[in-house]
């Protein structure tokens, strides 16, 4: 991931510091001063970039996963993007487990939902070829599958990530590919008849 300038380099240093600290203790036990000092900065510098530890955590995940997937644009199909996300989560298992154990269930779902939404959009668009649909219907479907995918991710992390990212995404793809087309067809038919 390329960073555009000094603010991004500072944010990256803070993110690396947070990830290192989260490998040994839960996020709710990590202070701003500790994160800043670990990478040779002060609290004021931290607060120049982030409001709190959780905003830094969100930035870290966004830049490590979401922006990396977006940067690869059309090179990654929905299935590949899902595998990329799960590989990141598995590679950063201490961070993933710490997030799961440190923040509330709603926060975990929000983090995972944000990561899965762009992947679901990409996957659904690949599977909707040849079907006419309204954007509103598409957004409802994307929301539904993003919540489902986020819940599956949470469960996968909780259960020790035993299945490979490829296995998880392959199973998910088998389930979603047929049901998503059927759901969109039904939504389109209902809209036309109503």
C-alpha cells in the first residue's frame, strides 16, 4: 500500500504501534499515550490525526483491507476480494481476536460489515448479469448479504479460523450465487407486478 505523504506515514506508524500492542493486550486496555510513545510520537500528534483508539483501529482496518481491495479495482473478482479479506484476518489473528474480545458485539459487526460491504457489492454485480433491477433492490440485497457475511466472519474468527479462507469463500459463493440471482429476480418481478 502506497502512502501519499507525511500524514499517512504518521498514521501508519500509529497503526503499526496499535497492532503490536493489541497482540499482547485488549484494545480497551491500551491508552493513547502508550500508542503514541511506542512509535516515538506524542499524544498531541495522535489527537491531530485521530479522536480516539477506535478511530485509529478503524483507519488501520480500512487501509490494510478495504483500500487495498479498492486499489486493485477490477483485478479482484468478488471471490478473490473475499479471500483477500479472510487472509488478512487470519494473518493478523492476534489483532482480529483482540478486536473480537475487546469491543462490543455491535462494534465488531460494524467493522466486519464495513469490510464486507464492498466485497458483496462486487460479488453481487458479477452475479446479476442479464437481470434488470432497481438500485434500491440491489442495495437491500447487498445489505442483507453484507450482514450475513459479517456474521460468518465473526463466527469464523471465534472458532479459531480452522477452515482456510479459500474454503470459507468457496462455500459462501456456492450458497450466495444461486440465491442472490433468485432473490433479485423475485424483487424485480414483484416491482413490475406491483
